[in-house]
């Protein structure tokens, strides 16, 4: 029995090693297949991520270009609006300045008109006065000539020699 004690575990060990080697051989193949599958999955995943990154990067570049174009368009629009607004403000300010200038010119012209009307009124009054004075002088001259003639007739009637006639005022 001593041999059985020794042979039984040895046989069990041999059976175990056979099963273990068969199992280990199949396990190595399964592990190799699993490693290959994991590697191919990982490679596929990495390829997909790389493709996704490239696509995302391309999309990001396109989006950045679109944003840049939109930003430039918005800046151009804002600049145009700002220039238009400034032009409108300048036009409004110019209109106010022109209005003020024309208002002042109108007031100055009204004052000039009033002064000219006053001067015209004074000149008209002076002309009327001069005309009245001239009329008075004409009438006075006519009366004086009539008086001279009357006095000469009286003197001739009196037979006194006539004095030299006085010079007549010029018209």
C-alpha cells in the first residue's frame, strides 16, 4: 500500500498536468484570441476616436472660420452703422449750425431793414421838407419878383429914377 500512496497522487498529478496542459494550451489560444480581439477593438476604437477627432477638428476649424467671417461681417456692419450714425450726427450738427447762422443772418437783416426803413423815412421826411422849402422859396421868389415889378411901377409912376435892381436869388 505504500506504493498506492505514492502512485495514486502521482497518477492524479499526471492527470492534472494533462488536463492542465490541455486547458493551458486552449487558454493560451483563447488569451491570444482575446488579446487580438481587444487589440483590434482598441485599434478600431482609436481609429474611430482619431477619425472623430479629425472630423471634430475640421468642424471646429469650419465653425471658427464661420465665426470669424460672422464676426468680420458684424464688425463691418457695426462700422458702417457707426459711420452712418456719425454722418447723421454731423449732418444734424451742420443743420443746427446752418440754422443758427441763418437765424442770426435773418435777425441782422431785419435790423438792417428796420434801420434802412428808418433812414428811408427820415430821407422821405427830409425830401418832403426840402420840397416844401423849395416850394416856399419858389413862391417867395415869385412874390419878390411881383413886389419888384410893383415897386418899379410905383417908382416909374413917381418919376423917381429907379435904383439898380438887386440880384435875384438863383434857383
